[in-house]
C-alpha cells in the first residue's frame, strides 16, 4: 500500500530556539523528511531564530549535521539535502530585547502562510508573542506553535493562556502534544468511529477495565533540574496520558472537525471523578547494576519528586459508569513501551464448562515500539481430545500490513507541523482543555504534597513499585507485563 502525500501551500516557518535540542533532534530533521517526501514545496522558507551569534551559512551547517545524525542513511540524499538547506536562513535574536527583530521582519514574506514555532522556555512565550505584533511580523492569519509544559498548575496555565490570548486568537494557537501525532493514536479514532464492529461494545456493559501504560527505560539524567520541579504527574499524566484517555473514552463527535473533536475530549476531562490518594501510587527509582538512582540523577538527595505514578480513575457518565481506567507511567522501567489495553468482560454464560483455559478478550493498541493493534480472542485448540480453549492474537503490525511504504511512517512532529501549515487544529489542545486537565490534577498534587510522604522506591529496570501491583490486585486484576 503506497501512502498518498498531499503537498502543503508555500509557507514561511520561523523556529524560535532553532539551535536547541528539540529543533536539532526532531523539528529540522523532520522537516527535511517532509521535503524529501514531496510535501513541502521548494518555494517555502524555514528561518531559525536563537540567541547564538551566527549567519545563515553557520545555521545550515548545523542543520546538515543534524540530518546526518538523526535521518536514516537511505534518506540522506545529497541533492535533496542541498535543496532543503537552500530553503534555510537564520537570524540572531534577543527574545526579551530588541536585537534581531527588524532583521526577522525583513525575512518573512507578505501574502504567505506564516507559522512561528516557540521551541523555547514557556517564560519567553509572552515576550515573543508581544514582539511579533509590536514589529508587525505576525498578522491575523499567522499561527504559533507552543511546546509543553503549558503551565505547572491551573493558575499558571490560566496566566499563560491569557498572555497568548492577548496577542493571538485561539484559532491561531497550536499547543503541541507529540503523542497525538503518532499514527496509532490517530488510528484509534478510525478504529472506533469508522467501524461498526467496536462501537456497540465500547462501554461499561462490555468493557471490564482499561489500562494505559507509558514506560521509559531512560532516567532523568541531563534534565534532572527541570524534572525535579515537575515529576511524572505534571510531565506525563496531565498531558500525554490524559489525551490518550480522552480518545479512548470520548463520545463520537458530530464530524471530524477540530472543535467537534476537542469538545468531546473536554467532556471526558470534566467527567473525571476526584481521585482518592489511596488510588494513587508514586514511585522513585533507585540505582542498580552500577547506575545511579533518581536522587543522584536529579542531584537532589532529599527529593520527593515522583519518577513513576500509577492511578485508578473513574468517569461519571453513562457510557463508563463502573469501568475503571488504570494509568501508569515511569522512568527507568523494564522496557520502553506505550500501549492502551481494553479488556472486555467475560461472556455472561459459558457453554464450555468442562473446557479450561478461558481468558478475556483484550484489544491492545501499541503506540511504540512496533506500532500496531492486537486483538486477543479465544479459539479451540487444534487436535483431538475434546474442546480445549486457547487464546490467539489477531495481530496487525503497521510495518507488516502496510508494506515498505507504510513502514516508513512520518514522525509525530512531522505530521503535526504539516497540520499547522494546513491550519488544522484537530490534534492540538485547546486552552479550556488544558485548564480542565490542570483543575483535575491540581488537588491530587496538593494532597500528596500536604501529606509529605516520600515516593515508594523501585529498582531501575523493574516494572515499578510493589504498591502499584497492589493497586490492581485488590480489584482482582493485574497489570500487563511491560515488554518490548
């Protein structure tokens, strides 16, 4: 199956923080791959903006190095690389001062789509937004892309939204969460709403529980100072896991339209019931096999910040009344994996009383690695000797099913940046959605901060703290194995 590439219109994209790690690893290599695929017209321009004093030639040399490091060898073609680099320019700019803004104004072209990527600290969002308008660089058709964190609590999220709203309308603001750009996450909506097969079963009558897991093998080394002020709840649950929960639990929107989709997601967040502290487990990894633990990596020997969190949540609505959602995420775990597992209930009556081996039906949506879907069903075990049941997977790996072309799926950032150029906000968070998520998360964080206890310890390379196992065992359930 050959994927269809639809080119976008010619545009000017300004990347603030263009010499930073995110731009180097993800944004600029991703833009090159989109150019190589034929999606970016050659008349477009990509302008780097940062504090570093360099000229356009120096910036192009940096981008060439990033392409060499982060783009697969079979995609590094000298001709297209040279053509892509010719689209680049650079301006040294002071985000909180006046240096460089007039030069930037001279580089953007009137009459074209203008997008501004804020790959900088949130503390600079307001100053950049103000200067874009003050110097006449942004207009009513311009778009801005802002990276998380979108605040660290409800008060700061509201302040950030107010700051951006003073210079740009909500239709111009694209709050990016790269999880929503993953192919499997988007396919989750297709599976739910383009097939009659699952939707009649997608409720508490037929679903026993849902597990959402985002496990990482890396620790916080290199970003310990930032992470220690954040923790797993702010860094992952409030945004990434919340978005996955919304897509699983939302009602069908009336149309695949940005505000229609986001309206339904907002309803899910507002339907979340308050979580008791007894339904939350916080963990902090300790060193093993010669590697340091969280306290060493964060350089804070008295830290009480969680590197792992697991929680049970319920939705107060007709569709999901009584069905628990179990969420967990952590660092330095056994394997790097992200998946959603929907476990269905037992049949109301089994006709196979003498046939041992029944196991529940489970639909597993795997986000990484090996993106795909797997439905576990019961069949008769082959051979003579009576009716013996066994569980088998109906497996769809995207790399296998879609062939070579389908296996080369765009990175999430590539898809999302192209959506910005198209003006499609479906996969981006709205301001009220962000604030509703913080309104639900804040009481939890304040509750355990007031209690003052330390996170449970778990060994690096494990599946997390023992307390997290008990969170499900007391309900007669168990977590799925964390494996690649």
